[in-house]
């Protein structure tokens, strides 16, 4: 009589696996999201109108495209967050972990900002356009107040800060170990200088970006170029953070996404930094 052990030994093993095409599907999908999501967001937001008060008149002028645009953005913003996660997924040092945490914060906050300010205001304007002139004149100031409300702007600011932090942490994460401490100090300085420029130069000048803001933004990239190694990837990530963090509207938003894609492409030609 055959023993159970011998029977198991002689029983052929059947393995269910994936063919080579299926095994290659996941890396291809990751690459598609890594490059395709930010490029798509850049292209879509080249059509994003600049809205200045009175908000009702500005948004009404763009009709139904405003709501469609922000519905598309509501899909693309999380995909860009996923793209950023793919960028640093193999970087296992502390800076890489901080970058992933910041990305996880960015996604829900920025999506909420898009839903509140973009889609929410668009629906308000669309519904208000059906009101009699007397009622519409009463509602106009409330639409402006909703657009500039503290909670909505706070969500937008928090999401932008998370994005900038994520990109600067990624810049440090891609730096070789012996330069990582000085790179972290430089990134902290860049974060502070960039925050000052955003609050004192960019935001107070709607419709016009001061030359000094552009110079400071370029200067922050130069700082990381000098102190990090490799140099170009961290510099591009600093620009991706500063430009898109300032606004997803053209020109800064699409430029920020372009810098992100270039940084991602460069990072794939370099060795993954050590975990220490």
C-alpha cells in the first residue's frame, strides 16, 4: 500500500500562474499612471480659466465647461497623488516615508478643495442664473463669500502645503545618504522661503504673478541643485512642489506637472537611494 507521503510525492503539482503579458500589465499600468496622470492634468488645466471677483460673472462666462473641468480634476487629482506614490514607492528611507505620508494627506484635501470650490461654486452659479434679476443681485455677494470662505480656502491651503512638503521630502529621499542631512536642511529652508513668497507675493497678486516670485521659485530649485546629489531630480521636484503648490491653474499648475514628469523620468535612470 502506498503511503500518503509517497502518494503526495508522485502526485503532479498544478500551478496556476499568469502568462508574461499579464505579469507585465502591472508595471505598464504603473508607468501609465506615473506619467499619464500628471500630463493629463497639465493638459486639462491649460483650459482652466482664471477666476476673479465677481465670481458669478467670471464662472457664468465659461458655461458648463467649468463643472465638467472640475469633475475631470476630481478624478485626476487622486491619480496624480497615486503617481507621486509610485515615484517614491521603492525609496525606503525616512524622507521617502514622509513623502508618502504627505501624499496621503494631499489627495483627500485637494480633492475636497476641488469639490467645494470648483464643483460647488459651479452649481451655485448655474442655479443662480435661473433666478429673477432681483434675487440674483442678492445672491451674488454670497457666491463671492462662499468662494473666499475660510474653511474652503483652509482646505485648499492645507492640500497645497501637503503637496509642497511631499515633493521636497521626495527630493531629499532621492539624495544619496552622505548628502541627505544637508539636503534636508536645504529643503527646510526652501519650504520656509517658498511659503513666505506664496503668502506675500503670489496670493496678494491675483491675475498677475510678480517677477520676484518667479525668481524666488527658481532660486529654491537652484538651492537643492547645489546641495543634493544627484542634482537635477531634486531641483525638478522642488519646482514641481512650488509651481503646482502655488496653483493648479495655468501657468504654474501645468508647469509644475511638467517638472514632476521630468523628475520621474530622471529618477528611473538612477539607482534607488539606500534606506539609511
